[in-house]
């Protein structure tokens, strides 16, 4: 079984859209959003995947979500059938933290054919071998201090070393303030992350916030030879589920 987020009660968040972030931005893709996360980012824009009623971890929105209407369990075969029904040739598995369900994803992918497979991960969990063999691209987004997570939980040295060594892994750091960029540069140096696989992305869930941060962040990318990622889906659809 796979545990998914929902777009509305009882409806799994499996949808077709344009990839909005990172190296595949602008590409038509099928998305599967899984539920549950081992981290708790205070600015998370998919808090409905983990910030359920009774969870005392802080989130700046303050809202918690009832688990039953926001989470659904489906057989791997059902998820695979929904993916194939949407057509396309690119699959993005996101969350939450998908690799918490790595073995179930691997079983699901045995029934998915002809897709370039991307996994979006916070970088703290390694993929099981059966899944790793099917993945074409990892979009790794380690969480910086401003996320509110303890570094001991969010920045796992052995995982960062492994991702930096994997040419399929592209790093995407969420940046809100200049101090965040300083931490990115420190991590890049410490773990020898190639600049060609390192994106910085402004934090924000509105076009205005993204543009304001992109202005100075773009200049910083020029200065340090980094890559800038926008959040295309926010400009197109707003901060909404299933987009």
C-alpha cells in the first residue's frame, strides 16, 4: 500500500501539470504526492501531508489538518493504473517525504512503463536498491536552519555525501534571506556539491514574494556561479493542491 495526500477527501493527489522547479522546470509531468514527512518545515506549503491534528511541531500557518480527509491509502497497482491513465512520459513522486515509502514505490513502479522517474526528497533518507534502480533523477532539497528543523535531523552527513556523489541528484535549496545563502555556500564547500547540480530557489507561495526574493537571489547566483530556480506552478496556478 501507498499512503497519498488528497486533493479533496477521498481523491488521491495524482495529477498532470508542468514541473515548476529545478532542472526539469517547464516539462509536462505526472505527479504523485505522497503523505507523511520526517521533518517539519515552518514554511512548508504542503503541511496537509504531515501537520495533522495533535502534531505539536510548529508551522507558521498555525493550522492543523484532520488526517482522514487529507490522507488515503491505495494499493500500488491502483496508483500505477492512475499514472498510466494520465499518459505522458515523465513521473514526479513528491510529498511529504516519498522515500519513507521507498519499498512500496518500487513495487508500484513495476507496473509503470515508459516514464522518466523523478523523486523529490529532503535528502535525509536513502532509497532502497530496488527503487534506486528505477530512478532517473533525484531532486534533493536539504533543509536549512530557517526551516526550523534541527540540523542533526535535516542535514545527515552520510546522505549528503552520497547525494553529492550521485550524478542523478540535483540539489535545490530554499532561500529566504542572505544568511540562508551563506549556509548553502558552506554546505556546497563541505560536501563538494557541483555548482552545475545546485539550484537555489526563493521561498514563497505568491508571485510577489518569489519575484522580490529572486531579484537579489539572481544577483547572488551570478556572483557564485549557482543556478536559480523559480516556482513556475505558483505563477500559473497559485498555492493550490493538484497543480
